[in-house]
C-alpha cells in the first residue's frame, strides 16, 4: 500500500489511507468521498423513503379536509346562532350584557372544539395502529413509535384555540351587534292567526 500512496501523492493528490483490500483501480482519495449525515432518532428505515411523498400528499389532503370541516362548522354555528335569536333576545331583555352572551357562545364553541379534538386524537391513534398492523408482516414487522408527541398536542391545542375564536366569535359578535327587535313572523300572535 505504501507505493500506491506514494503514487497518489506524486500525482499531485494528497496521500490518503486506503482499505487493505483495495486496489489501484477503485482507489479514491478520502477527501473526494462525501458523507451524508441525517438525524435518525427512531432509527433508519426504508419506509421513510418509500412513503415520504405519499404521506406529504396525505397531509395536504387532511389539511383541506380540516379547512372544509371548519367551514361547515362555522356555517352550522352561524345557523344555530340565527335560530337562537329569540332566546338571545329574551336574555338581552332580561338584562344580559353583550359580553355575557358572547362569552356563553364562546364557551359553547370551545366545548364543541375540545370534544372534536379529543375524538379526532382518539381516531388518529387507533388509525395509526391499524395502519401499522396492515403494513407489518410476520417476517418483517414495522416498528414505529406512533405515540402522542408533545409537539402534536401543542399544535392541536393551538388549532382548537384558533378555530374556537374564529368560528365561535364571528357568529357571537354578529348576533350581539344586531338590534334586538322581535321578529313579527316568530311571535305567538302571528302563529295563531
């Protein structure tokens, strides 16, 4: 190996160490080699390269479904608040302040969002385990940590807060800002006659 190192060094290349079984035909200086270092806290798996692009697509689709669901819930919340106008008018007539009515509608929206988030996390946990069970075979089990991560929990809590504020506050402020005059089509006299 010493004459080979001298030959490489004599050609203007820096001397490099070679494995003992190497030959002059496949020798490369160590400096020409590139090493790739990647984080692998859960190990290295070929599943990452195989399923990375489909999982990003699935993530984007899930985001679109989430936005659609939020829009549907906002519409239902607005319709529910509109249907509750007689009740809210009665509350205002009995002396409730706008702040108390808005606070009540925000609490109701928050409870609805928390119930949806808890149900969503339960379904996601069950679905993740089911997907891993489908991918695993008796000879090649897939072992991935799919437990709840604090970053996901924080992200979910942030989404709950944002969706509650946006999709509960808008109908609440809409109802609270209206003048509360009775609707003649909803009075008992108009229903009787």
